[in-house]
């Protein structure tokens, strides 16, 4: 099969992080409040996704200021779809949304409404961090239930923004990892992200100074090995994801930044 279930936006960026991870001794926990600085209202970017030589699809993320239960929050929307030949073999239409606190980065509400080759899911999760509960509304099966929630747990979208604000390469050594609690698909996970150092990346925009990172993933059904995924983010105040590469059990996937607008800080290229 050319494209697997959970191929497109589910593999894109941080969902790779919520697959079961192994322990690493040189790790740093993320539990403190954050100061929102790496992004702002109106930020938007788009990624082109390739599966081998196939132009497989696009994914976008945008963020706006919003409110939920009369509380000011950031509201992020993610969308991914297959295109062209890939869409003929495996149609994907994935929508994700996250409402998270403007000061702590903790999520209040997470929406997942997906269609992936006939597989569908439509759920809303309400995070009660005070009581340690995730209240799930399974709209597809008309079910509501509550599950235990780990302290300071993130959803897959809020975690992306949370890490952009937290990660400071001057405070971590090469080969150390960052740990973060995640909640996804009715389970709590520990996301581990290894810092591999700094690298100059050739892109359509020019040469970009990047931080090179490696999310630990579960090997087997989807990924060839635990260290099958590599992520590059801009080494500046934006911490903008520039490229993601993953070696799958069948083939490989590559996501490249295609377009962006409304960054909170100037986007600079290296002259070297």
C-alpha cells in the first residue's frame, strides 16, 4: 500500500512524538509556565509533503487569539490533505484544533476530526488539569467519558507551540533530551525529544541556521527504528519548523516549509 493509515498530518510534526518512547538518562522535564514569545496572533505556515518522489499532500497550521468559557486563549487550527496521485490511492482530510492557555501553554480543548482512507474519527477532549481528568466527547460513536490525565499534559497541537517557547539550546547539551507529558488517543505518553546540535539547512528560501532534533518513536508498524524521525527548526526566536524527515516501514516521508506569514520575529537567512 503506497500510503498508510495515519500517513499525512498524523505523522506531521508532533504526532510522531506521542508514540510510546523509551527512557533516556540525560533528560530535562518540562513543567514550568512559559512566556509566549515565539509566535503571535495570525501566524500561519504551510508544508509540502512528499512520499518518496510523490508530491503527496499539504499541511497548514495557523494560530489566533480567541476565548473559551470567557477565558482568553490561543486557538490553533491544523489541516492536512493528500493531493494528486496520492489522493487517488488514499484520500486524507484531517482537521485538528487546540485551545490553550496564553500564559502556561496548557490545553483546555482539543478537536480531532479526520478522514483517512475510509477511517474516520471525530472527538473533542476537554482538559481539566485541576482534577487530572480528560473529558472525552466521542461524537462519531455518541459516547462521553472521562480518563485520568497526567500533570501538565499537552495535546499534540498545544505541545508544538509549548516546545517552541520552552526550548533553549544554550540550556541543554547535545544528545540530551526534553521530556513532556502528552495525552492522545485516550492515553498518556511521555514525549522525548533529543537535541542533535546545530546545522545549516538548504531550503527553497536559502540557507537557514537550524536546530536539529530527534523525536523518539516506537519502531515496528510505522517506523523503521526509534530514531527514524529528524526535525529541523529555525535557530532563532521563532523556532519555526523548517523540515521533517521520517524513514517509515515502507518508504520515507519528507515535509518542507512551503509558505509562511505573520511571524513574531524577523526570519533571517545565513550568508555562509
